C-alpha cells in the first residue's frame, strides 16, 4: 500500500518519524518543538532497542532529522536538496552534523524524507 506522505503536514510527518524512531531506538526518543532546532527534530541517547538489530544494537547519541516536502515528484537528486552548492539542504545538514560531532552531541545521524 502506498501512502501519499506529501499530503501530510510537516508536523504530521515529523510525528511519524519520531514514532518510528521510538519503535527502532526506544522510548527515550524525544522530539523537539517547532522552532530553531540546530538541525535536530528528535534525539535519542542510549542503546537502541531494534536498530540495526535486536542481537547487535547500536548505542550512543542519535540525532534524527525529518525533511518533508509537499511535492509529490520531489527527488533526493533535486539540486536544491542534494546538489553540490553550499545552499543545498544536504550541504547545510552536513555542516550542522559536523558541528554536532565537534560538540560530541552526535554519534549516529538519521535523515528521513518523503522524497523519491
């Protein structure tokens, strides 16, 4: 069954991502309220419940970012999203992740999007 995620609001998509991470990582996953979030929509710290498996879960500081678009034809390869330009969304995210790593605030980074 296909679900039209582009019809969901940004808040609904972020809530879905947080719930998925609660399942994969654990109840300690918490989302951030709307506003400047330093490149984080949610966070988890500890040993994951199910990621990548229950037999050998990862542990550490997890940063979770949700990127929602209302466009049903948006792709990860769109230049404004993942192009080489410093203004692309991925370039900006990489800068944020590097900053979080330097501050020892991120061991694992998850990026969720409803793009193709």
